[in-house]
């Protein structure tokens, strides 16, 4: 038993299943699936995942069976532990594509060893599940490699669509364009995904990202949205413009609204009104935006043309309301201040102030800095949305100070980019883009 597996088992037995699973996720590629399976069965039963428990127990009983490796990997993907699924599905793929065992001679008779792979388990089925697991881990380069290796066995939909998607997420625009251009027209449920990657390729042709660290450029290509600020911390140490953690403040909220105003001016768009969402933070930011832009504000109503819908954090909004923003009305725009990049919201915003993993709003309890610069724990700010809006507008519109390592990003750089983004605002449904894409950033485990 490896040290990592021993550590995971000890954590489970000591009553820390979350810690045990963290170890399994991080070490999955170094652990034989059949050795992990007994522990995973116990973890699954504790979580009430009987399907995963059964698949794990079955694999432990017959470690080299391709069908059981596949069932185990499939159950892992279904339960959101893609990293644990990957080595099992890789082994299943190796088994289903291996040639039959060599014949051996026994006396005067010739017989074949029983193959490990069940005949009904096809290569394509295993391959696509492995790709799904790799995508779930955002290992798009590996997903692309395995798809290209077996390209002659693939169809266009969804197989080569997945090649295009993973090529884009890996920053391989020429390859994505080449494969997409040779594919047949999509039908049925694949029309929407086909249009989606088609629009990504159009944006990539219109405004190509400068390089693999061009966060604003890649954000636009993949989501169709405009990112107005970059984190000023740790750009060269793995953050590349995203935040891991931010204690937000009223000045940063005001700064985000000023950058929004600059984008609207650069693109010649003036909203007719601001649509207010129900949660207190979004309502406060919306009221401040209406005052800043000089337009009326009213409660959000689906399908209102020309409205600017303002959200502080879409993940904190009513999911039913968010779903109504997947397709925009004529001239309707969606602005989100704090967009989570590790758990993106159900719809993509047209404009985002920042990309963060954990963002603590100014009115939430947390660490605050006094006038002397010393940190202190602060309780929640219980003022009304109207009072919070006043506080936002009263604060100096300043971005957080950083370490000086992030490329300069004055208003002129942002507005020049926005003016060149002729495909903005994006057309069609604004589905969630789950992957961070080619620009990698460090994150909390």
C-alpha cells in the first residue's frame, strides 16, 4: 500500500472522509484503481452513493476486468470525482484495445487465454467516458491527445466535436478550426453545441488572444464576455490575472462600475434602464449603477429589452431567475461584479469585473482593514441595499493595490479591446463555460 493510500485510509478511519477524498483526488494517478476501490467503497457508503459503492466492490473482486473498470470509472464521474475515474478508464481503454492474448500450446491442443475485456464493451464507449473524466479535471491537453490517437475510430458528433472543444480549451485554435471545418453539419441535440464552438472560433478569428496568459482575450473567446479588471497579485506566481481570495470593498465595487461605464461608452451602448435582482448585494450594486449611468432602475422582469441586469455574484442569485438570463432580450446586457472561475455560474455575463475563486463582499462578515491599515474581524454590514449603494458611490473608485507584477491595464487598454470586440455582446444562448480554458491559475484545493 502506498503512503498516500495509507494516509487516505487513516483519515477515513479517524472520521475525516473529506480529507481522505482530498488525498485520493490529488494522488489518483499514482494509485492502482483496484487498491483504491475498497476504501472508495467505504467512502461511498458513508455518503449514500450505493452505485459507486457497488462498482468499487465489484472492481476490488476482479481487478483486471475492463467492464468493471469502466463501471467504476463511470460511477466516479457521475459522483464528481473525475480524477479518481481517470486511471481506471485509462486501464479499461488499454484492455479493450489490446490484441487477443497469444495462443499457447498445451500438449496436442491449441487454446487461447480468456481476454480480460468483455466483448460488449466497445473502445469508443470507454474513450468518450475517459474524455469526460479528463474534461472534468480540466486536463484538456490529455483529452485531446487520446482523441487524436483514436481519430480513425471516431464520428463527427459528438466525437470530433469533443476534439474541437478540447483543442480550444487547450489553446490550440488552428487545430480546432481545421477539425471543425471538416465536420458534417450537426443535427438534433448537437446543433447547439456546434453553434457554440463555432462562435468561439469566430471570436478567436476576430480578436486572437495574444498568448497563453492573455486572460481577457481568452475569456472573450470562450465566453463572449468582457473582463474589465485583472488581479494585481501573483500574476507571475501562477494567478495570471485571477483572484484566489479577495476581501472586496466599496471602492473596488465603484471601480468595477466605472470600468463598466467605460466599456459601454467604448462600444456605443447606453442601457435604457437597470434591472434590479432581488438579493441585497445585487440590488445595492444595481442601484449604484443606475445612479452612475443616469438611467432609471426597476425590479428585474424577464425579457425587458434594453435593460442592464446587474448582479454582484450570480451564484448567490435565485437559480430560477438566473436561468431566465440564458437567452437575452434585444439590447439586454448582464453585468456581474464577482464571477467565480472555479465554479462558474449557470449563465455567462456580458461584462465581469473580476474572476475570483472566493470573494467576500464588503457587507459580509470577514477581514476588514481600518484607517490605520491593521486587519480586524468585522461583523456583517446590515444596512439596506439603498444605503449600501450610497456607500459604493461615496467610496473612491480604486482597484486594490498589488505587487506590481501584473501588466499595466489602464482604461485605454480595456476600451481599445472592447472597441475591437465586434462580436460583443455575444449572440445565442449564454451557457455556462465550466473550464478555466488555456490560461491556468492557482486555486485552493
